[in-house]
């Protein structure tokens, strides 16, 4: 585990040696900031109209601002995570530095975990930056901070799943673009899979709902930490990372 | 120290290594010699644990590479053919990273870095970005990386390829200075290089061991041969005849493509150079150049492979 952190630390720093780390952070904050501002304006206007006409305002801060905001974050993940995971292992292969990693006293599994953690650290950092928005609401209003908290837990778990898919594709190719495209397609498919649920039999529907990565986020959005959904996310990551490990071992010719 | 038994590696239908076996004792320097695609890199990659063998075993200091990879990797410093460098890092940060990966104790990291920087002559470029360094410095950084955890075994894959002559000499001297308590395997396709640095040599061709030679025996291919080249102001049949009359001369003839140059093959190990020159001068020929015929790797291979054919017949 200690050596995984060595890799994670180095790769996390690499994000900020190249422009990619700054690019991810700034574009992320730009889009979410814009969304937050628009949502806030809308909410303020609604409340103003409500107070003029005497109609009660039914929407809460959480429903009107925070939930849509996290829908946006989720969408951004879909585009940005393939970009931050694509280089993780493909770059090592292309630069022939994989030969260094695999001849150091460190196992393929530790390498995979280290790579996974480096991207997870970057995503967690961007998420920490977005804490500004609920903080602003907290200063000026009275949002449900418990729900905000569970949403962040959910988002970290969700992004971990996305990253693990990215790590997996990155182990299979030297080409970063291919890794990014395959990651994006896989994530998109996991997103839209429950659209197919309506047209299927009972059993298929429940299976698809179980597989669908977004369904499992719902409880976190409602302010709950559901064991079932947490287990789903954790096992999703473990399977994807295990497959990445198998990918590396296969290329070493040991399988 | 290193024990390789019946090593086979297949890449799909291609057999890259075919039944390679050898042992190497502590403190020895072994050279792999062979043309491209002979299996030098593959053998090294298996010993270092980068790839797995299809069958056969490799034991390093008593540990099996497949069963105890971590133990084995701790003992080995490896410089691949392309030095594994991160172009965006500085030399010292890179070395620190590798030291951490190789589990060098925290207190020893900075002293180890200083040591290898000194040893590999990287002092002036320590804080420069690796991507901006010249090929020679990159190669040295690669070597420094292999030495960072003070390994008992060094495996160097074509450590001098792509360097200029001055750098080649420096790297060779460096390797020589590292010998002693360390066990070293290095590969090359340059015969004199292997001869200069290694105590024993394994010649590989098409995935098989063609020959295992001690350094002294190897020198027969280089200097002990009795083939000479003579360039004169004028060469004709008359001179050839008089040379051929010497009883040790096996064959003599013109070298195609060169004017007034002849080759002489002689048998036995007696030196007939003096006689040859005397004959030329006594017959009023002027000798411009006289030398032992250059032995190329191709010649050695030809010799070894044809010898083998004769044996099998």
C-alpha cells in the first residue's frame, strides 16, 4: 500500500506539471460556477415573485440549487474523467517506463491501485473546491447540510467507479485517445442503460436497474447512505481494478 | 547468483527463446552477444521479472523469479534498452521517485542519490528536466536509476547504444568500475565492447545459445586469427604466386572492390606477418598498409554456425 501511495503521489503531481490538472480544475469550476449562479438567480427571482404575489415558495434550497448542480457535476465527470485517466497507464507503456515499474519491487496490483488513487485525489480536490457553493448557501440561507454531505459521499464513490473504468481501458492500449474514447463510451453506456429497462421483461428490468450506475446514486441524492448502493459502487471499483490487474499480467505473459 | 534453466519464451507462434540455460556466479560479468532479435532483451526481461517465461525457471540468489518476484526485484538494478525516464521530471526528482519505488530506506535516499549522481557524472544536470537532456545524459540517468538501491545484480541492455565514442568509453569505464562485488549482465552487438568488459560471453542467435565462451577464448576471433589484408602500390599475379609458395599460406587473392589490395589466409597460430612483408619488399613492391583483417560479428556468427553444421553432419 505504501508503494501505491508513492505512485499516486507522483502521478498526482504530474497532473500539475502538465496543464491538464489546472485545465480540469478550472473548466470544472467555470461550468459549475455558472450553473450555480444561474440556479441561484432563478431561485431568488422565484422567491421574489412569491413574496409579491403571496404564493408560498415550495422549493427548498436543496431541491432548487444543490440537486441540479450535482447533476451537472455528474455530467462533467462523464467528459473529464476519461481525459484524466487516459494517460495513467498508456503513457507509461508508450514511454517504456512500464518496464521500470514492473521491474521495481512492486506488484502489478499496487501499480493499478496507485494509478487509481492519483486520479481519485484529483477528482476529490475538484469536489472540495465545489464545496464553496453549499458554503455560500449556508452563509446566506439554511440548506440541508446533511444532504449535501451524502451527495459528496455519493459523488466520490461515483467518480471512483468512472476512474476505475478509465484505468482499465488505459491498461489495454498505448494510445491515450483510444483509452479516452473507450472510457467515454463505456461510461455513457452505463449511464443510458436504464433507458432499455422499460422495453424489457420483469427480470431484465430489475437486472438493468441493478446494473445502472445512476440508479444507485439516487439514494445519496435523497440524503441517505444506503449500504446496498455503497456496496455496489465499491464492488464495481474492485472488479474494474481487478480486470486492470489481469490486463497488465496478461501483457506480461504470466496468464 | 543467477541460475537459468531451460528457458523458453513464445510470442504467439514465434519462439523468441529456445531452451536457454546458464549459470552466473557472484561477482562475474557476463555478456550477451548477438544480432538484433537474437533473444538478448527477452532473456534480460525474464530475469528482471518484466515478462514471464513460457516455461523454464530463473533463480536469482535462490529465489524463483515467478514465485518470489518481489525478493528478486529487490536485488536487481535494470537498465532497459530505452532508458525508462519521465521526460517532465528533473534528474534528482526522478531518482528520488525511483528510490521510493525501490523501497530505499528514507534516511538513505538523499545519500544514495548523491552517490549515483557522482558516480554517473550527473552533477551538472541534477536539476535539469530530463526531456531536455542529451542522449548521453539520458543514458547515464538510466544507469543512475539502476544503481539507486545499490543492487547486487546489474542488468544492462545495450548500455552504450546510440552514444558517441567519448560517451561510450566513459560508460564502459563506469561499468568496469562497478564490477567487483556486483554481478553484471550486459548485452551488446559490438564484439570488442563485450571483450573489453566481460569475463564470459554467451553468443545468442535466433533464440538459441550458439556458444559460451570465456573472454580469453573470445579473443581468438579478434586477434588470434590468421587473416591479413595488404595494400600495395601495385599488386599482380606474380606477387600472389610468391606468397602462395609460403608453406603456411592457405589462400591468397585480390580483395574485390579495392584496388591493389590482397588478402592472405594462413593456417596455424604462427605469425607470418614479417615473412609476408619481406616477400613483398624483396620483390620490389611497396607496402602501403598491412593489417589483421577486421573481424565483424557476422564473421564470428558465420564461423560458429558453420562449425555447428559441420559437427551435426
